[in-house]
């Protein structure tokens, strides 16, 4: 058996040499400045030259051509900074920078883990003491609903819309204001009379000699202002007043549309919150399933590398015994190096998948999540395509949000048009006031004047009230109001088109998920059969290879098919869950109230299945 196998191996060596030459020749540039590279026609002509029987010259010429082709190829390849590795170098260890973020979870993630502050940034200490902790899908969903920054922002939007509605409702009530004012002022006043009032004949009070003293001496009247008389004084006033004002719109055609628009905006915010709940559950489910896929892919790649090392050791032992050529060992080393590259990339993908889940959950920077749930296949989707579409359209928060936006635009248009209508308002005010006036630094000239207006200290107080109606009717504004009404009407029409676009998007998303779900279930069944067959084939070919009944090429092909079948089964399993989550996203019943507790559903609920509108349901066959 040894001699016959050696003969087959010798033939295989000879057959591989011209094959490698034929593979390299079409990729090389042949020209007159490249000796040793022969055109196919010239090489064929040279080989056709008659040679003595048993001559080794054709074989030697083929070796020389191959050697020249490899040297030329080596010149064309870019030079490496590091020295090229030898074919028999030991397997290098995996990089620590990938092993650290891929270590096993240290424990379960605390259920009541607080999200980081919105305006905070991670510190070096937090990033340095990072830990990996496991959690289930349900725990991940609960954490996401509690700590998601986007969902919390939408809750704030709902609260803001509610406050805007309350503000609009307040316009039905009167506005009562308390007003008060107080202050101090000082002024200087000069009086000058170029013409007196003594000639007016108003009586003795206005005459220079109209009155007499007790001794009979004439004197001027109290109100006499001589010609050229004047005076100067300073005056300071301290005053305060307070009261109540009332304003009430008796007739305002814009008030009711504004309230309805605010109510529609609140409804739109609530529907957007519900839609964000659906989208967040899908994001968490996808991130979790993809992390499960990355975990399993690392296990597959790691098992593949371990198996490569075992087969490589078998090849080394067989070569030591002279049963296989050196080519088998070299091929096994190349396969092992390629599989280690795939393992390294799988480690990097799992580290990224963990961080992606942590970002979706809004975890603290020092915490890295790990999937603790095993991969479990979701069952077949219980509804047919038509029933799924009808259920997705009914009570869909994404569509309801567009309808609420359109309603708000319509009511805002009515409110804008009401600006051209009259408004009637009631106003009333009542209050009291008081003042203290001081006049000082008084001086007169030319006989003085204006004594009757000068009071050194004067206190004044009183009250006032008023009531009335105000009618306002805008007659002309240059077309501003009409233009705003047209703008809102166009935006309302755009919202209708947006509804049609969202409706089509929902159908496309649902049909894609539905068909891919059906395909994934079918592929999973085929992948399971493929794994079983590939596993048995790999066992057989390994035994045949170790006993010399099969060659290394058959072993490599069978091993590659086994790995591909394992990866295909993994992908089909994860795709079943992903497509189920995408279908559930379109039908998931969610709450519109941010304050209401919400429990995630990983499968279509029984209440949804018993909905009378979903009368046409297909039976649910067991999953594969």
C-alpha cells in the first residue's frame, strides 16, 4: 500500500506543476523585456520539438518557467515592512486587544441600573474599569424602555404637547391682572408774565390797589400778576397707584381651531411615542439576535481552528511516516491561517455587537452587555400575508401620527383664516392712586406771579374704574393671512401624500419580513439536513485520510462544506428570529400614554390572534 500511495503522490506532484504555471501565465504581462516568460504558442512550439525518449528536459524547462514566474510575481507584489513568515512558523497568539472585550460575562446585569446623565461624558476611570455582564432579551427590552435617550426625549415631547393644549384651553377663561406702579420725580419751573392781568377789570383780586390793609394802605389783590413779574420753584412728586384689570374675549373665531390643533398635536406626539416603542423593541431585538449570532460564530470559528490544528498534527504525523507529501502539510497550514483570520474577525464582530447593544440600551460607559439567552427559534408567523397587512394598517401609530399631523394643519389653517374675522373683547379696570407733591426753593422777580399755583406741600389721593368693549376687525393686511392659509393648505396636502408613502412603506416592510421569514424557515430545515450530512461526510473523510484512502483535497473540501453548513444553519436560525421581530414590529400593541407601564411582547399575543377583524387565519404548524 505504501508503494502504490507513493506512486499516486508522485503523479500528483507532476500534475500540479504545469497547472500552477497555467494559472499564473494569464495574469502576467508578457513582453520582449521579460525573459523567461513565453507566449503559449511559443511554449507549445518548443515543447513539440522532438526529444529523445526518456529525456527530462521538458520537466526541467517547466520548473525553470515556474521559478521565473514566481520571481516575477514576487517583484510585482508590494514589499512588506515585516519579514515574511515561514511556512512552518508556529500559530501566533490572538491579540489581547480582542480577547479583553470578548471575555465571558462576570455576572448578571443589575435590573435597576441607572442610565448615564444626558449631558455627561465618560471618564478615563469609567472606561478603564469596564465589566462584561450578561442579560436576557426581556431584561434588555425593559432596560431600553426605561433608559433609552430617544424614548425619554419623546416622553418630554408628549409632556410639552400636553402643556400646549392646556395653554390653548386657557384662552376660554378671562385674563385678570394686578397692576401697580410707583415712582419719584423732580422738576424746576420758571414763570414769567410779559403782560400783567391788572387791566382786565376782573375785580380787586386782580388789581394792584384793589385791597387795603388794616391801616388803610392800598395793596394788590391775591391774584394780581404785574407786567414783567416772574417766579421760579422746584417741585418733587412721589406717587403710587394700584388696581386690577380684566380682559375677556367674548367672540374669537380663532380660539376653537387653535385648541383643536393643539389637541391634534398632542395626539400626534402620543402616536409618535407608540411608534418609537415599536421601533425601539425592534432595535433591541435585532441587536440582541445579532449578538447571539456573533457569539455563535465565534464558537464555530474557534472550533474550526482547533480542528485545523488537530488535522495539521495528523498531516505532520503522516508526513513523518512518509505517507503524505509536504504539500499536504503546507495546505493544512494555509487553511489553519485562513481560519484563524476568520476567528480574529469574528472576535472583532462580537466586540462591536456587544457595544451596539450597549448603545441601544443606553448603558453606563463602564458596562458592556453580553447575551445570556441561548438561541431559540421563533415559531412560524401565525397569520397569512393578507391578514397581517390588514392588522398592520389598523390602529397603526405610524399612520395615526400622520393623520394627527394633517388634522393639526387643518385646524391651524382655520385659525389663520379666522384672523380676517372680527373679535369682540370685554375689558374692565379699577384701582386707586395717591401722590405727594413738594414745592420749594421759590423765588420771585418783577413783582412775582402765579402765587395761586404754588402750594408747598400737597397730598392727593383718589380712585378710578373703567369698563367697555373692544371690537377689532382686520380689513387689510396685504395678503399675509391669505398666503399663510394657502401655505397650511399645501402642508395639509403634503401630509396626505406622506400618509400614502408611509402606507406603502409599511406594506413593503411587512412583505419583506413575511417572505424572508418563510424563506428562513425553509432554509433552516435544509441547513439542518446539510449539517447532518456534512458532519457524517467529514467523519468519513477524516478516517479515510488517516488510513490513506482519501487525499487532503477531499478533506479540505469536506471540511469547508461542513463549516459553511454550520454558518448557514446559524444564519437561518437568526434570520427566523429577526424576520419574526420585524413582523411583530408592524403589529405590536403598544400604549400611547408615556406614564402607563409597558411590558414587551416577544410573540404575537393571543388577544391579537382572537381579534374578530382577523377572521382569516392560517393554522400554525410547528417550527422546524
